[in-house]
């Protein structure tokens, strides 16, 4: 099947699915949410030794979540993602290549009046830069602590006080997925093996994360704060009781986000007419010891962003600094600068543009991306 | 230019947009000639003031505007019956549920008893069963526009969107204005129906999806008026989630009533902003002969909210001989300004989207729990509630059984012009309201919630019980167990929980 036919098939299948039952309050029932993105990335790499320095990648990113609901509060959810399994090689030009399906979530989820928990394969709720910083590429840049598809469980409890607002502690216990759920489908690729090493790849529930969210504070209701600690157990090597060069990865994180809305624009008429305007500064600091389970590979991330929302438009600027401490020579400083613009063409279709510069592992590159997303549900 | 950024990729991109637009997003049918506005089928009251009505809820094929859909409707019509009543009257409603799903009824905005067979949303009617409602209006009940709808938690958004909702009129709005006696009244029921590919009502409501917006079930009907003629239009927004922002091309309107409450001073506007569940009764004067579009502007409820386009709703056709315009000359009715009094208690409520679950919506960090009461209020108290919204989208506050006064928006005072039963909470803003819990008829358990029903179904709702002051301590203790009035909100539960003799004359009935 040609890549072009695949593209049409994927997009057509999203648009053509017949309705099933969704959450109509009668249980049990099933439902589905999805978003389908066509994304185009262009990377110009500054390669000292010359050669083709441009890589391009046009690909789909289709996220679907299927729900089997037992009650209003209890459900099993399965989230899949269809996108390229690996990124392009430097200089590679791809069009709908290496597309596969991965399972991001397969878990039992229960959301009660004040608490929520999930168990199964799930996303560890830790850090906010991946969701709150505008742009297309920050999520990848902070993937060290954005842990998707882990096996385990998480429990959260929401406390509310008339003076303090909502305080939500969250505890997660997990391990990396070595099961069949961890392999890509519809394309080549292998599941994560124990021998691959890496943090939390132990086969045991011995990694954990704790976060506390503090939001909806009556005195400063538009301030959101998070603090957290993550411990990822080093991989175990059966041949050596204490493998050299590896250590437990720990991450301490703190973030704050504030929404400042221009008062006159928050009236009912200006809001409905698309003239709502706000500015959203965001900052997140993460202190990582032994990143990727490598002893002495200590890094610090600082993500700062500013988002301007105006009606159907959102303009964002994000900078993420990654500082790596060196035991011997000079420290290394990587970064990602990103300027992005999002426009809601309709309530279900949005267009995102992003441009940025990046220095990663000492290599400079310029990034340009376009993403067209259609969202819906059945 | 890199190879992949080529005509082919652009073509694919364009195809994707075209697929989305043609396959999923928009269906335009040929626009037929506009029909004259039809009047809702109506149940009215007899000489004793009782309105008997049977509402048969069933899934069947109906006309939604100019298209045919299988939907959930009352009495075989997407245009639900109008229930007409009067202060002191009674609505005796038989809910014949012939659907394969649970439902119930709420009598929106009415200051009536929430107990037993009254406006009791804690009762449900099972599939293929009949529910009886007996709703007695106090003699002092405010005349105006109200509505009834499914309040079945978890399914209300879909059922209301499908058609399980309809208008109510309480007669007498023009009584304080004898100079307006005899003017023509038009009930304009505003609805939004999501288009689907299946010809059936959508299983999952997506507020931003392409839809059919109707007045009295019709697409772009013609509303006739004579030049100079004064008419009273009752806009009743019974859409599940959408706001209407209505203009009559070049014409101004005079607001006579909001949410069934006559305003206390003259209010003129060229646009009415009608939130989900809100009602506006306005005086419209026939312009010079010609046709004028009645349209609703586009809706954007914030960066995290919904987005829907503008639409033409109707055509105002002015024709015939010019007639004399009726003007209000009488004094507006007065109402107590609660901003001038000391309140008994103040509370704060955060209406917020969940940060982790897109389908969960919270009030003070809590999702609705059927068997728990969150707030207990003493009968006779006037309370001030500050409602703040840390989310980047609008919420629409509504409380059952009582009206309230909006005193501040984003901390700035609001000039008093009458009461409401629902109000928007600005995205990243706040609203302050004062609520009189004074009328003994409201004793019982009811709810307050966001009336964007997607949010209500997602948990943005809490239960409140209003109790006699002497029962307050006991009622607070019983909050985790469903409150003083029990799980089903019944008088017998109240008597049991207060230790009173069921045979004794009930203080609630008094």
C-alpha cells in the first residue's frame, strides 16, 4: 500500500466511523474520543561535517481512546496512538513512513467525588511542561520525566478548603512495560527488553512518583502550582549485582502557572464574540540526578513560556534550558526555543504552526512544524 | 525547498481538510423557503388552575428543522408542548417514559417544592414506566418563561439535546402593565441539534460540531409583525450547551423579564445574550415594512471551551398597515435589593475543569455524588456566594428552586435590575450572587450546577438542603448520608430523620 493511500485510509477511517454508543448515562456503555493530526516537521541541522542537513517528516498522529464504562465513575480505557515509531534520521526525508500503532493506556480508571485512581498501563502524572508549554516540540524535549505507557497505578485525592483552595496529592507506583502491550503494531519494532536497561526497567513495582497540585486558591484563583518527586529504580543486570555506571534516577520538580485575563475581555459578550484575551506565564524547574539511569549524568531543566490567548488564536513562546553538569570538563547547555501560533479553524479543527531553534547534544538545529488536527468523539 | 514539502504534501493537507469538512464537519442542504413561525402545541389550565399534561417520551423519527432524524422527543414532535400555568396553579404532569433509558423532569426556574412529586430531580422514571409530577405554584410565583427538561445525571446533556425538554409559561407577566394588554406574545424556543452521519441523535454530544439551530423546531421561520406593532417575545434557550447571542438586524429590544423575573427598570438592548437555560422576554416593535434577519452570533466560550459559528435563526417580516406602538407607562414592579442588606453567611465555590480528566468537572474539587449533600442552609437566610472560575472557559451557574441577585462581576458592582436563576461565570473570572432562602416552599433538597450540561453530567453539580433553623445541626450531620430529606428527597424521610410523628401536621406542608 502506498503512503498516500495509507494517508487517505487513516484520515478517512477517522471521519467515516459509524456512531456507537457513548456516555448517555445508561450503563454499561462504550464510547470513543479521538483526535487526528497531520503533522509536517522540517529540521535543518547544523552539521559540522557537512552532508544533507535537512530532514523532513510528514506523518499522521492519531490518538484514540475507547471507553468501556461500568458506571458513571468507573471505566476501562484503551488509548492508542498511530504515528511514526521512530523519528527520522538526520537528512532523511519521509512521508507517512514508519507509521505504527502503540498502546499508551489500557487501564481501569475510577473517578469518585474526591478521589481518582487508575491501575494498568497508564501515563504517570508528573510535570506540566509537556502539556502547558505551547508549541509542538517541548513535549519531546522534556520526555525524561514525561513517562507514558508505564505499568502500575496511581491514586489522587482532592482536598478543598475555603481559604486554601484545592490541594491534590497524587501517588504513583510503576515499572517500565516489558509486556506485549509495549511493542508497536502494524509496523516493525520490538518491545522494551529488560536487557535494554534504563530507569524503572526492573520488572518490579519499585519506581514511584509523588506530586502535589495546589490550585483554585480563593485569594489567587488563577495560580496553579505543582511540586513533585520521582524515583526511577535503576535497571537490574542479572549478571552483575551492581552494574557499573548505572544508578537510580531521581527527579525533583516544581512549577507555577498563572492565568492573567484582561478584565473587560472576560464579559459574556466579548468572550462569546471571540475577544477574550489572556496571558499565561508558566515556569517549571526539574532537577534530575542520574538521568536515564546513568551515574553522574545530572541535569537541570528550566522551562519558561508565555502564551497569549485571543479568541480563536493562541501565540506562544517557550524556552527550555537543559543544563548538564560535567564531572570533568565544562558543563553543557542545551536548549529549545519555540515560537508557536495556533488557530481554531472551527471548534473541531485547529491549525498549529511552530518554529524554533534547538541545541541538543551539542548540535544546533532549526525546526519548523505544521500540525492540522481534527478532534471528535462517538 | 526540501522534497517532502511539495505539492503532494500540500495536496494531502488540503485533502485532509476537505475530508474533515465534507465528511464530518458540515452538511449544507438546499435552503427551502422559510415557513411561518408555528406555535407550540400547548397544554393549558382548567378553571381550577390545574394543567393536566401527558408527556410521552419516545425514540422516533421527527423533523428537526428541514431534516429527518431519529431522536428522543416528547409526544412525537421535536417541538415539545408548551405547558401553560398561572401563579397558584398546579401542573399535573404524567411522564410516560417509552424510551429504553432512564429519565426524569426538572421544572427549571420555578420556585416550587423540591420534595416528593414536586420538582424532585432525585426521582427517576425507569424505561417503560410512568412518573407522576404534581407541581403546585405558590400564589406569589413570578409569572414569565420557564422550561422543563430531563435532569437525569449523566444523561441530561444527550436527552436535552435530543428533545427531552420544552417550554413553560406562567401567565400574568403583563398584569403590571395594563397598557400592554392584548399585545401578541410569541414563544421562541431556541434549540441546537447536532448533525450526524447516521440519521440518529448523536450518541456523544460535541458542542462545537456542526448543528441545526432551530426556533420552535423550525429552521429560519418567518415571524410576522406590523410596522409599529409591539409584540412580546419569549426567548427560551433549551439547548444543552450553547449560548445564543441574538440580534434583530438594526432593531433594538426592550427587556421585560429575565428568567421569569420582571425587570425593575427599563433595559434596552440591541443584542440579548442567552446562556444555556436562560430566558429573556423582550418587547419588539415592528420596524418599517421589510424583512429583517434574526441571527445568533458565533460563540466562543474561551480557550479551553467550545467554538461554534453564527447562524440565521429567523426572519422578521414587517408588513401591513402601521399600527400604534404600545409603550410601557406604568411603574416597573419593585423587588428587594439584596446588596443593601447584611447577609447571614458567605461561601466560595470554585467551578473548575479537571486538570487530569477531560470528562470531569468539579465544584470545590468535588464531583457530584448522588447520596451526599454538600451544602446546608437555614430557611430564612440570605447568603452571599462568590463563584469563581479558574478555568479558561465559561461556566453557567444555576440553582434550583430559588432566584438570586447578581451583585458583582469580577469584583465590580452590578446595578440591580431584577433577579435571575442562572448566570455565566467568566472564564478566569468571578461572579458574586446573593440568594434569599426565604420561601418555605423550597424546604427540601435540590442542586446547583453548571448549566452547560456537558459539565453537569461530568460532575459539576452539588446538592443543597434547606432546613428549618432548628433542624440545622441534625441536617449537617446527615450530609454524608444524603441529608435530612433522605436519598429520594421525601417528606417521610424528613419526618423520620427529625424524629417527628408522621401523623403530625408537617411543618413543611405548613
